């Protein structure tokens, strides 16, 4: 039986991972993440998760 | 490719060129959310107007057909619509903040009030559309419960719609006030506004007890009105059904068979009403109620009681309709030849198998003794089941009653 990809988990995971990478790079000093950019990143992560949940099909 | 899968403009349901309506139909999002996004993108950097014009020029016009599924998906009553709206709202906010950080910004005094006003207007608009949608009544186990639950759901929907509309109105007014405040337009009116606020607050404090009493009185009156309507409905139903049947039974007291038939019909109708399934005139679309209706028809035609027990249900299709027709024939034969003994119909309906038994305690018969020109058993039961991929077995012996077994393996 073929496994179906859970789009909600994938989108949420990718978004949270991207946010984590950003914060890690900031912590390592590779980039300076000011509040002006950290706030949109957090909002975009939450928005992506919500959007993925809302658009997920009923199976 | 289906209509819903094609990205196209939908001018029939749009406000300008149907771009948002078309995209919303394609991705299953309320177009109102997309319209809000375009408005905000237009205010933030002007990109919204350019993108809209490009999309209007690039997208073909959709054919005018629409469907119930699409309307359902676009319905603002869909709970997932809220998640989509919140998600898009957060993404738009993130983009606005990034634009602000980059300097592509008209100014806080314009953008944030427009954000508030647009969000509030979208909310008010959404609630106004929602009020036009039909109310959903949830079936319940009992008639009274059904009424109560229907009223409760309606009340909850109404209360949530009012709350959303009030929040939207507050956002619109708040956005306007923020715009005026940020642009220093409120300074001349500050003293007057302060006086108005104080007077309104004092009046609210004075009138609050009367207002609360009025609200409670209205709620109590509404609850009493609902209760009296329920009582009137139950009384009307009892008069139309039970009392009329009792009067009919008194008039036909000398005919026990007719009295029994009337009593069983009334019992069935009352049970259906109590269970909330009703006894509508529309033909059933699934096997279990169709078997029940066939039993009722045989009872009415031949005046013999038919005890029906069904477990499970499935939609009617050519194969299950064949089972239904064979069961009707078996019931008719039993009613004709089994005398006054009640007939039992038992059906077990699973996802992959349908089994129906029709039993009677009549005189029975020998299948081999049935003349070849009598086609009721051979064609209408055995042959019909075979033609539709099922089988039928008849166990009958003189003096031992008859049992007809109908089996259909369903293909999923």
C-alpha cells in the first residue's frame, strides 16, 4: 500500500525548520537577525502552518 | 481536467474582473480573503494593482457553470476557511513588515489603518454573506431533541455571526480613528470626543440594569415561545396521526385484520417520527429504508404483518435494487400463501456483502412441484439474483414454512 504524504506535516515541518535554521545562523553569528526580520519570519511560519492546515484535503 | 482544477477568472461571482473569485475557486479559499490580500498589497507598495491587472489579462474567463461542491468549498461557514484566512493574514502581515523594513512603505499612518479597515470590512462582509446561507439542522434521536438542537445550533450560529460582525465593525471604526489620530486630525475634536465618551459611559452605567433585565426577559420569552411551539407541533402531529388512527380503528373494530394493519402502520410511523427519520414521500436512496418501504407496501396490499429488522445500510444501485426486487417478490409470495402468520424480513448489509432473509410460518411448498410456467420464484428471485452476480436459496417443505435467502457480494 502506497503511503500518502501528509502535506500539513510537511509544510509545517519545513516552515518550522526554516525558522530554526534562521535562528541558528543568527546564534552562530553568520547573520544578524533583527526584530524587523525575526517578527515576519515567525509570522510567516505560523501563517504557513495555518494555511497548510486549512488547505489540506479530507481523506 | 475538471472545471474546478482550471485556473480561470470567474466574473459571474467577482466584484471587478473575477480574478479573486477564480483563484479562490481553484484553491478552495474564500475569495474575500484574496480580495483583502490584494487591497493590502496595493496599499503597501502598489504591487496588488499590478498583479491584479496582469492576472486579469493572463487568465481566461471561466465558463458559467457552478456546482454544489464548489459552493460548499467556498462557503464561509466552512470551519477551515477560518484557518486559511488566519494563515493568509499572518503571511500578508509578514510581507508588510518585510516591506516596511526594506523601506517600500507609504507610511504607518496610512498602511496600518487600511489593514484594520480592510480586515474589519472583510469580517463584516463575511458575516453578511453567512446570514444568507441556509441553516443546518442536525438530526437527533428524538423529535423534541431535534427541535431543540436545531434551535440551539441556529442560536449559536446567530450569536457567532453577530460577534464577528461587531468585531468587524469595531475594526473598521478603530482603523478610521487610528488613521485620524496618526494624521493629527483628532486634535480639534478631542475635547468634544472626551465629553461624549464620559456622557456615554455614564448613561451606560445608569441604563445597564434595565438593559440586562430587558435582555433576560427577551431570552425567557423566546425560550417560552420555542417550548410552546414544540408543544403545539407535538399536539398537531398526535392529532393528525395517532388520534385519527384510533378513531379509524374504532370504526373498523369488527375487522381484526384491518385493525392490526392500522395499528402496525401507526406504530411504524410513530417510531419513524420519534427516531427523526420521518416518513417522507421521496423514494429512499439506500437499501435499508427501501426494504422497509417494500414491507409496508406488502402489508398494506395483503394485510399481513411483516416484521422488519435491518442491520447496516448501503446505497441503491442496480445490484442492490435487484436484491430489493427479489425481496419484494419473496414477501409477496409469503403474504399470499402464508396465511395470517407474520412474515419476518431480516437484512444484514455490510460494505462487501448483503444478505436478506424472508421467513414465513406458512404451509410451505416443494420447489420442484411448482409448474414451469410460474415464473415468480424461478425468474423474479433465483434468476434475478443470478443475473446481478448474487445467489438465492429457498428452503421450503410442506408444513414447515419457507425461508428465502438472498446473498449479494458487493464489489467495492
